[in-house]
C-alpha cells in the first residue's frame, strides 16, 4: 500500500496538461494505478487523476460503489465499476447542461455548483491497453468530466459560472435550507 499525498489547488502540477501514455504499459503504470487506488480509498473519494498525486500523466480512476449512489440526492445515479481510463477523450452527446454540486480532493472543504454536459461519450485506453468507449449520463458523466478536467490543468472552480455558489462544505446545508424557505415563501405569495 502506497498512499500518496493529494496536491492542493495552487500546486503547479495541477495547472499542467498531463502527458499521454503509450502502450504497452510498464510496471510503473501498474504501480501508479495501485498508488492512486490506495490514495483514493484512504480519503473516500469517487475519482482521482494522476496529476493530483504529482504525476503529470494522462490517467484517471473512478468508481461509484452502490452505497455511494444512495447519497446522490435527486440524481438517477447508478453504481460505476472501478475504471482506469488512460488518454481520455470526452465527447458531449447533447447540448443539455445541468448544474450540480461538486467537491474536489485538491480543493478541500469547498463545494461549488458546476455546469456539466448531462450525456457524454468517453473514450481512451484501459490498463490492458485496449480501447474503451462508454456513454455516460447524470452523475457518471459528471464524475468522468470532473476527473478528466485534471488532465488539462482545470479545477472545477474554473468551470463555475457564478462564484456566489462556491462555498464551504459546512455551509451548503444552510444555503439549501435558506433557498427552500425562500422558494416556499415565494410560492405562498408572501
């Protein structure tokens, strides 16, 4: 087990475009994936990009276990098996964009409302060097887009269209309760 420190916003590696990987993949890539899995398990996230542990390579991992799906309110989320995606490409399959709350291991303690395409196709290579091409919707699509942004030096706050909706995790619930109360008042005509 080799848990690596997660780099935080401001670190120069997080600002770089990651280098592509060329198959066949050597032992160092298998070790990198194991380190990423160990690091992700240690912090309890759903995805991690190699740049987040200081390795500027085009590799992401993600997984949404069944128990995590239950936490995704209002989304028809499905579990996502453990996936290794190398040299990722994302193609939006719709113009429909939806706002959703996102957090990031490299931006700890904050959440933001981020617009993302609701239906995408992602492609790239698996750890075995074979082509992967998957259509994804909803939370699955959001997770993949978020992780792949790291490969291009982009953190989610840069995708936000209104920074009033960037807040500390501890304040999201209070914000949502205030929003509901205002909505109910507006519905009552008061």
